[in-house]
C-alpha cells in the first residue's frame, strides 16, 4: 500500500521517505546520530513503506532542503533575517510555513544570532542594558568576542559585569527567553528547555585572559575591593605578566625561546625589578646585555605598547601550558603585584 499524500504524512513518515530517497549509505550515516528509539521508529516505518511516488519523494526532499536552508539563515542572523531571505526565495506564505516548522521543532543555541554579530555592533545593542543582562549574554559568547565587548564597556560597568558572570550558575529557560525577546523578539521559541549551566569563575577567567592588560587590571582591582574572595578565586585560575615569578628557571628559559626579543624589551620596560632579574638571569649574558641596551635606547614608550608586549608573553605562556609543554603552579605563594 502506497503512503498517503504528503499533506497527510506525519514527521516519522516523512523522515522514512527521506531516508529511502537518500539511499542506504547516507541513511546509515544519519542513523549513527539518532537515539535508539528513533532508529526503531524509523526502521519500522521504512519496513512498512511499500512504495513512494516520485512526486512525494521530490516534495519531501524539497521540504527538507528548505528547512536546512532556514536553519542556516537563523544561525547567521536570527528569525527575521531567515524570514526575509526565505520570502525572497520562496514567497511569503511558503516562508512562514518553513519558519513555523522550525520554531515548533528545532532547538537553536541561545543567542546564536548574537554570536554572528560584530562586537562593535553588539556593544551598541547591549551597552545600556542592565549589567546582569549583559553578563548573561556574554556568558554565551566565545571568550574572544566577549572580551572585546567587556573592554569597550564603561570602566564603572566592567567590574560589575565581570563579577556577575563569575557568580552566575544556572539560568532558567524563562529568564533566557525574556532576554532574547529584548534582543530578538521572535527567537524565544527556539530556546533549549533544559536548565543551562553558564557563566561562573571559569567563564570570566577565559574573558579576562583575553582582554587587554589595562582592562584586566582595572577589573581585578575593582573586584579586589568589592569581592576580595572572588578576586582571589579568579586570580588562582589566571596568569598575568607578573606571575612569571611563579615559574622555575627551566620553564622561564622554555618560554623565552618562544618570545620575540623586541617584545621582551618592550615588556620589561615597565616591569618590576624582581621580574627583570628573573628574566635576565635566564638569558645568556650577551642577550641580556643586548635587551638592556635596547631598553635604554628605546626611550619613553606608551604604556599601551608595554601592556601589549606583556600580553604577548602571557599568551606564549598560556599556549605552552595548554600544550602541556610547561606546568604552572597556581595558588599559594606570596602576593603578587598586578
């Protein structure tokens, strides 16, 4: 018995026809990503499908393609963007139909459309929002994108937002939906209904490890005044330029092999004597003399340039640590100058 017309088919029947149309190899690949009960349902439906007309196959393949394209558009720019493009491609009625199918069944990561927005544009969009709202949004963004936004916030708001990200734990779907309505009114139905673990100390550490040195220092100084225990917890998970004093001589030598001499000269221009001594003691006498001469000939330099050079060295240290080439002892020890 042939399957009924497409308009009378349910989701499982359509999926079965789609898999039949794709052939055994592609269908087998898709099965690998399905749950056991879904595989059982589809297997049973495929077994009970006697024949499928070419027209039905074409209709279902076309519908599947349209939904895939719509999902891509949503990921790139949100519901409104997807609707606009689909209307141009398919017409208003068809576009609404495709969007409705997605919003009733598809789950998209919260704030997905925000992740595609340029940081400068997003900053203009959210900078006047409540710090808690900003913290929630930044918790869902990649650390690099969030760092650019934190750096551009007013100084008095930076530490507040950082603190709220660090103290954030679980946020209910209703709260996320409410914030998404502010940013993208029609995105609320796409939110995953599970409670989502976001933010926390690790999230703000990732952001602070990415922002410029000046922003990092400002935020940490404010946190030390307002939330000293939280600041200590964050610092234990962070590595700042002065923390190079935590490294043993062999590790320092390994790091210096990866550092450009010009960056080293610039970074040491405003370093404390302990850091300078550690660095020079782990360079050859000839190279140490050359670096010192470069620092003397350099004359006055901008603090921003010094901080950028220090950040480059910190990035080298973090990269080597991530690769397992060096080990950094975190926590404990003497208090460090930041």
